[in-house]
C-alpha cells in the first residue's frame, strides 16, 4: 500500500485519486454491504495536518481496512478515504473514534456547527449512497489535477547541513544592520494610558533569507535554525554596537542564545547602556532546557547586573506541560494565535494562564485589535505586535509636524528599521525614536 | 515501569555470556571435543567489516547445520568454534577458506614468523580450565568495552564536558557525515547497556537493555578530530540521521538485538516517519510492550504538539516512552505525569548527593511524585550513585557501575558452576 500522501502528481503519475476512482468504479457492480468513509483531514488546521500526522492516521486505520477487505487512499489534499466490505459497525465507529482522539486538539473533531453534521467524517453506505460517493471521488480527482498543475512552481528547500554551511559563509562578511528590526512593547499604565516599556531588537529572518538565501527556507529545520541563530546573535550584537538613535527607548531587549551572553560584544553592550537604559535578554524555553545549568548561571549574572530575563515564544502547550515559572524570569511572552479564542480551547487556555503571574505575562504577535481585546479580557496588561506598532505610528502621526507628507504604513515601516533609506525618508527622526504615550485600547474599540 | 514488565525482564545475553554458559555446560561432555578461536580482531580494521565477518561465519554454516559444532561471533570480531572431533577435517577446510579470504592481511602474512597465531587451538578435555578462563575474560572485556562506549557516547552528547581540544562540528562536516552514514552498516557500532532494578543489596535485575550507537566509535572512525557534541543542535540533527540507521538495522531480520526487552533512542519526527511505520510492521504485537522509546527532553519540548501526537500513536501501538537527557538542573521543569510519559531518565551528577534541586525542593519529593519505579538514575559510574539514588527512593539504575555489578554476578554464577562439579 502506498501511504505517501504527497506524491507529486505529474500528468503520467498514477495518483491516489486515480486509484480511488478505479476502485470505486470496480465495486459499482457489487455495492452491497460496502461502506465508503471520507475523513475530512484537509479541514484540520495546517499545523495539525503535517505529513507525519497523516501517515500515522493512515496506519491507525490499516488493520481495520485490511480486516474488512478494503482499501485506503491518502489524497493529495490530506483527506483520507477508505472503502471496506461489511465492516462491524462497532469496529468502524471505534476506529473513527480513536482517530478523532488523535486530532482532538483541532476544533474540527468536535465541531458540528449546531446542525448535527459531522465535519470530521462522512460515512457512505454504498448500497444506497453509491452515486453520491462517486461524485465526491470524481471531485477529488479533479481537485488533485488542478493542484498538481498549480504546485509545479518551485518550493523553498528546507535548510539542511549543506545549505546551512553556505548561509553561514555568507553571514561572516555581512553587516546585519539593514536586517535589524525593532518592535515596541506597551503596558497599560492606568488612567486610560498605555506606554512603551521596551523596544525589542531582532534580525528579520524573512528579509535576511530573501537577501542571502532566496531558495532556502531558513526556518524549515528547527535544529539547523537553532545553530544558525548562534551566529545571528553575533551579527546582531555587532549591529547594536553601531546603533545610533536620536533617543533611546526606556529599555532595549534582544534575543540571544545563552552562550552568547558570554560574548564580549554582549558585555560591551551592557556596559554601553549603563544604568540609564534598561536591558533585557530574551531566550527560548528550548535553550533553557538544552543547558539548564548554564541558564541558571546566566540568569544569576543578569540579575546581579540588574538586567531582565524574558522567556520568549511560549504557547498554550508549553505553559500547560511545563512549569515555566520555575525559570524565575521577569517576563513571559505568550504568542497570540486566533485559535486561542475558540470556545473548546477555553479551559486549556485558562489553565495555561494560571501558571504564570498575569503581571509578568506579555501577549506577543498581536496583529489585530481582537488580540488586544482578548488579552485585556484575560487580565493581561502587556502587549507587543504589528497592531501595537500601528497604534504607535498612528499616535506619532497625530503629533508629528511632518505627518502630512506620510501614510500610516510608511510611518509604521520607518519605526521598524534602525538605519537605511526608509529611516532617512522620515522627516523627523526624533519623533520616530520617541515613544509616544498612547490611549489604552478599549475592550470594544470602534473601528477607526 | 509496570509490574508485568518487571517480571518479564529477560536479559538479552551477549555472545560472550552464551559462550561462557556453553563452556560450563560442556564440563561433563569434554571428551572428544576441540575448540578454536579465530582472531579476526587482529586483522586490519578494513578487513573486519560487518560483511567480512558475516562471510567468515558462513564458512562454518555446514558444521552448525549438521549439529557437529557451535560457533560464537564475539563482539571484538573474533570467532570461537567448539566442535566434535569427528568434524576436525571440516573445520580445517573452513579455516583454509578463511585464510584465503583474508590472505592479503599483514596478520596472516607474518603468521609464520612467530607472531601471534591467527587461530588458537584447544583440546576441550585437556584445556578446559584455560578455555573457561578465556571465556570469563571475554565476558569482562565485553562489559568493559560496552561501558567505555556508553561513557564516550554520553560525553559526545554532553558538549559541556571535556573534549575541548577537538575541532568543533560544523554544518559542512555534518553534511559529509550524514552522507557517509547514509549507506553505512553500523551494526558493529551498536552497543547495549542494561537498565536494572536494584533494591537493597540484592544483585541488579535487568529490566531492559538500551541499544545505542557508540558515538565515540563513530567519531573515531569517521571524524577523529572533530567533537560531535560541540553544537547541541547539530548533534540533535545528527541523531535524526542515526535514527534511520538504527531502524534499518533493527528491521533486518537476522538481528538478534530485538529479541528481548530493549529501549531505542529516537526523535519525535522519526516516530511519524515511514521508516518507523516499517519498523512497527516488523514488530510482533506482543513485543511492542517490551520496547521502550527514549526521547530527548529538548526534542519533546521543541514541538509539544508533535510530541503529543507521536506519544498518543506510540502508546496506542503499545510502546512505552521514556524521557531522556534530564539533568538535576532541568528536573524541576519536567513533570513526567503531566507529559503522559512512562519513564524518566535522570543523569547522575555529584550535586545529587545534597538531595536538593535548584529550586530548593528535595529530590526525594520529586522521586515520590514522579514514581520510584518510573525514575531511572543513569550514568551511575560509582557505587555512591546507587546509594544516593536508593536513599531518595529510586529503584532503577543504569551505568558503568551497574554493568560491573552485573559482570560480578556472572562471575559468581561461573564460580558456582565450578564448585558444583
């Protein structure tokens, strides 16, 4: 049985959809007692239908499918269709139930939109529903053909050891300044105001990729990227040394790997900022786990210097499956995703939030007003993300004497960079670097 | 570990142990038998690759089929043949074939000049004690080698320890290494180490054997001047390549390693791969419960959702899961129960003597919560590790010292057999 769901479907390739149609047509003569089951895995969230997951799902069904002399097809859109002959109803139900359990995290598995329709799975009793089944099989084949034609365009290669080697070579000579971005974090200060508490400086991986490795997905391999990020640390620290702002933010945050804290460039930055400007180091929980002893040591050192430690990149699962509070960090960054609003995630989210003091929690990646509203509803006071940037730019434009010449998008883009033409285009760099006091976003703010 | 598993803990005997057992059994049947030890270990490394050893073994196939002799392929590559004297000619013939097979090796070319012999001969009746001593020392050497390999593997996996003098692993070297590993047969780099239940003064009871590649040997063979553990992330990537090698090795049906209770080290992504599904095909349903899958803590937390998915699948198939790579410092972050994992492996560290975790809580409390029969203290190189472990309630141990105790146990059994006669 071919269980590879992602065979590239060229014109002469026999796809799973072809085989399915063949099988369906063959059983047309003896439909009695046969069942066709359509699992709509294409409706799962993208992160829940990775290739490995689908392979495993197919495997879970295999024993039953072969017990009832059937066939299973993994379609190119991630759906699974299988045909079985005179299955025990209980067995069938049990297998579908177990599969549903495997994907229980996804809203699809318990979503019935109120009308009793099961969106996860459709069962066709081929004695009666044969024609309807043929229709969906034909539709699947047609869709697969269209998709095969569309996906002929080249996809990015994932980062591997050989391509990483090339990327690192290009990085040795590179001035990272054009790729450094900054983003502000705000805190609701009370009295209807919100203020910038720090600016985070980081290397934009997307822009870097376009510039030095346009055919490689730098984020396509976790371990390779982790290794790359060690080198990016050095480039970022160098760029920070050359940083010239007209006005410094109250505090600067940078993303670093733990070993980079021992880098002389970091110590130089720490010295240069002195007591006037705060410094926070953001790190991934993975880094904390990879060498916890080094982490605790680094943390102690930061504390002695009065610097802050931030745990970055948290999600509902990390908060629920490990006690991140034991890191003793000053701030925890939870990444916003729209799924966090889904009703069936409510209990899990509330449990996750209970593990950390809300005053130390920041909602990151807020790219919409909904994100901020959700955060306020859940007792959070600190926010960061594209939406926050837009709010800050809008406020800046409200008070900037040169604002008449600019659009909001321009102002936002100029806020994000630290050097280069974008920044030079701005008529008032002081305004650009001075964090404004903004009005607290309302729970249900009217659309601007 | 469940009680069923504990009672099922049949160890996989090493060939050396099998040989020793066999020689004990021979004690009353010494007459009319001879033995020879073929010193393949003295050949050039290029002459004792897996396929060559296999070819050498094949020359004795007829002997075994006609029940005239026993052949033991030792882990140092040597072969021991014990046979009835009626088969002497047959053995001589096989040896001629074997010499022909390796006749370009300096060892064989110098044989006549008074150097160590390629074949050592024993008349079982007359040389029984010599034979017994040889077998016993082979058992000890094997254990010694295994513990050394394990320690080397641990060192390579721990970038913070030693090995500073070697040049660091770079992505370019890793790419070369991955290519080299693609077609390599790593069977002779596979090692085993027992995870044992140890209560009070009772001898260790093996529960299962961890199968792993000797990273030290891999490093020595393929990149002798490179420290494979210098970047934890590149090392992690390397382990993904090794996963596929271990699965393909275990998929070979002639491999005996999987005939008992074992644990294998895999990555979460490997559990979701076609190679694992193929491996799973070859495992008998009732055997899955005896296979433990060890996952590194960073791998588990790198993508918790993928881990949860793979965990549910693996448990559904009957495998058990152990989280590996936990240190005293990372212990407070790992809650076995919350993660829904069967076993936790904590690496011995001298600071455990104090019985305190970095957050001030006690190790004893942690073990109680984690489950005394679900916490394995590994890298126990000395007796005090076991004492400390037992004092906080741990009952499962692994490491050099445990292997030594097991070896002593084997020697004791040997001694007992001798007295019996």
